[in-house]
């Protein structure tokens, strides 16, 4: 069991959820306010995506800058963790030539171009999706190849930004370990075990334990499940020695038919963790534990 728990909150994500929740954070101000709300509720880390005014996912640096500026100028401390996943989506075409035309939802850019906002704004953490994945029952795939991953990991190391190595199945965690073995990830390596996303690893005890057992002794990890498995996986992660993540990117509801806020989800996770007898770490304690570099 982990007795000193880091809580991360992914406040909005990039999924097609803007029309599914009446108060999903969309504007930079709403996203920054959600991160601050989650921190006040007990989250040490706020995981940030940005969106266009219509709710669609975005990669615009000016949106990330406004979010970062609003959080950093507030009186609430929280570790900023920006996504780098945007720009890896490939939709296979329906015709005899799957590349002509490619699907209209394809959004592919160079792996280093996915880090432009990281280089300019220098958050303390950013995500590194450690492999490719079939994404749901469509022709959508997320692409991140070994060559791309090594380039991105080296850039993050050079910038002094801690990667959160996201693993959606065992092969991703296997390659994350390879990045660490090759010296592309600084100590301590930090892993996020992502469960329940079709078609990665399911949100089950056996999946989480198998993947947690792959984390090297020098490493630390967090885990989450999406939808109704969000809170069960909070308890499971703590019992298996990990940290937790809860937020509207992963689950929209506090209970059946009851929409949640990020703060309410964090508060619920705090209750679960503390009822298990563990302590919630503050942002400053999290920085010390993960050896984060605060650039601002």
C-alpha cells in the first residue's frame, strides 16, 4: 500500500465530451479555474488539455499560455502537467487505398512539433504517450513510434520537464522502461497506468497489478480507470502501492446521472484515500518526491 499519495486531476481532456457535460471546462479561463478548483480540493497535479471555443480539442500555444499564466498568477499552488498527445491522430481511409483519402479526423504532426508549447511555457511535467493504440470501434488510431518517442523523451530531458509516461497497455510500459534503461528519462521515472480505454488494457485489478509489477524499483506510478471504474481504481491503485488520477477527462459523473465537477471528483478521491489510512501529498511534497524542476 502507498501511504503518501499524489492526486492528479485531468480537468478537461480532448475527448468528444463538451456536449455531454453542461459545465465541461472549455475556455482557457474555465480550464485554469478548474485546475485551481482541483488543487483546492486536494490535487497536487493538474493535467491540462486546451480546447477551441466550440469545445473541439486544440493545440494552440496561446491557449496553453493563458491557462499557465492564470494558474501561475493565482494564490493556489499546483503542479502543471501539459499534454503532448495532440497531433498523433490518424484515421484510416475507407476506400481501397487507406491513405487516399485519409480520414477527415486525421491530425498528424512531427513528434517534436507536439512539444512547441512545452518548450515555450516550460511546465513542470508533460505527458509522453508511450506507444500506438487502436482508439475505439472506429478507424481512429493514435500513433507514437519508437523513433518518435526517443526524440520526444530526449527533448523533454533537455528542457528539464518531467515526462509522465502514459501506458495504455503492457507494450507501452515495456517501451517506457526501455526509454529509462537508455538514460532518456531522469530519476525517478514516473508512469501513468491508463485503464479502460478501448482497446487498451481493461480497468481490472489484474491489469493494474500486472502493469504495476513492470515498473522498476526506482520508479513511481499512478493509475486510473475511466467511467464508472474511476473510483474503484482509486482504491485499487493505493492498495497496490500507486498514486491516483481523477477528473472530467476520465469520468463525467459523481454518481449515476449526477454530473460532477473536477473538485467534487478530487474530494471523493481524497475521502477514499484517507479512509484507507493514507496521506495526500501537497504540490511542494510532490515536487520533492518526483524531483521536479520549477521553472517559474
